């Protein structure tokens, strides 16, 4: 069996849905399970509904109506008869959202978030499944919440692999085409849970693991995995193949390749992962698998913008040793700073962080009472895997290097 995953960009409008059908027709859809995300920017719109529920009830109905109208426009483009039963199906899903918000008394943001946001996936897969049946591609719609069982750690649920394996083994016929949702699961009380970052890719990997699939294909709007982000680098190259380990290394340093939690179940059963283009489905794409070398063997560039570099030194020239460092990491953790790079010597400690939650000033006030602090905001962190002198020179050109750190195959530069 094969597992396909299509993200929101692939089904952002009626033409996207029709193109997804074209992909299935070109590459075949027998013995295939298709995992689909919410359409376009629907997840953001559903998050807005949750935020309105907690902080701006007057805007709540307008926020729900906006999402309804977006999907209704797609339905009208796909189904000429506006009396088609799919219109009522989609309406009833949005009725469930509004019913939940009217009934719930929960003050817990993460719980409410999971009960609401997942309707983006339920609606997108309903539309796709009905449309496929309408044009003669017979398929079965699965509610993923009946198959992927998790704990109740809402917004970042942990999979109960034993229960999930049992549900999928019993409930999924490998000989059919199935359409299901990414990102979602359910807990022991059958409340909806979500799987956190890159949840839809992870969903595809979970099904692949439990079904002993031949492969997982993630369909994107790029030819495959590139050696650099084309938004920031003019010349990029397609990586024909990379190992699981290399993909995890790239993800660790911040590349938007594939999240490690997606790769881990695939690696355990040595199931290859393909990253291909839904614009050119017959293109070779990238294969991620066991024991394959990086091909072509070229430098891979990763950039994180808008970082903060802090250089700390002791006020009395005493050593910064274990007890200081553990205290520093506790401060960073308490202020929700994501650490991307550290470098220390006897009397100094440098750290590059992501100030995602805007807690920098509070942290600096605390640090300055204990250390001499030099802070650089708005810097960029470049990581080059498999670097060479030309690769480093291309980044140094015209930039001020604030910090450099090298390992055997990786160099990191903080630049201003």
C-alpha cells in the first residue's frame, strides 16, 4: 500500500482539487491512502475563530462566516448543482463547530483549539472524497480520529501506538482508495487531539508504519528537497536522494525539510519517503531512505532570520562553568527562548536564540544583574552542511560575521 500526503497549498481552491485528481490519475490510486490537510490558509482562519471565542466574541460569527464562504466558493466551482448533498454535509460540519462553541464552558485554550481547528481537515477531506466519487473515482472517507489514538496532551498529543495499530489494522482495507485527515487524533474520551508541528506529514508516517506501506509520498509545490530555500538563495539544486539521518540533521538545524517525528516511524521499518511535485507528478523528486548517500554531494544551506545573539561574560572574570551554565539554560527555558547555537570559553558564553514569545527584555534585565551582556538583535543564523571554502565565502561577502562555529561537516555563522 502507498500513502500520499497533500498539504493545504495543493487544495487551496477548486483548481487545486482538480489538479490533485489529475495527480491520482497520472500515478495511479489503487491501494492508496491519501492524507489531506485543511484547504489553503484554513488552519489560520480556524485559529482566528478560537481567538475570537476567548477574546472577541462580537467577531466570532463573522470569523466563522468567513471560513464558510471560502469553502462554499470552492463547492460552487466543483459542483454545478448547489442542491448537491455535499453542501449540506459541509454545512453540518460548521454547525458542529458553532454548536461546540455555544455549549462548551472550558477555559482551556488548548482543549478548545483542538476541538475547533481540526474541522478544517474534516471539511477539506469531505469535499475531496465526494468530488472523487462524483467523477467516478470510488473512495472511502475515513475519520482519522477513529484510527489514531493519543493521550490528552492537546495541541501536541502523543500517539498511543498499540491502540493505533489495533484500530488501523482492523479498520483499513488495503485494497481500497481511502481519503483521510492529517494532523488529528483522539484521546480515550474521544475528544479531538492534534499532533503538533508538521502533524499531517506525521499522520502519513503513522499510517505507513501501521499498514507496512511500500512508501510515503509528500506532494509539494517544489520539485523535491532542495539544497537551499529558493526564497533566499538564487541558485538551488534538487537533492535526488538523502538518508534518514541527513534529513534529521537538516531539520535539526532549521531546514523545512521533514520533521524528525515524521521520519522516526518510517526509519524503524525502513519505509522510503518520497518528496515530489504536485505540479509535475512524473518528476523524479527526492527519495529519503536508509543507507543512501547525499546525491548530489553539494553544500546545503539553512537560514534562520531575526535571531538574537547574546554574548555573556562574568563581571569578575571568574569562570563560567557547569553551575553557571545550568542556571543560564534555566533562564532561557523560563523565558521560552529557543536555543539555536551556543559557544562558550572559560569566562564567556555566547548563545543565539529565537525570541518567538517576545520575552527578550525581561531576560536581558535578569542577565544584566549577573553578567556583562552584549546583545545583537535582528541577526541571521546560517548553517551550511557539507561546507567548502566557496560556500563559506559566498555567505561572508559583504556581511559582518559576529560568531562562527565549525564541526566536521557543518559550519554555522551568525551574521549582521
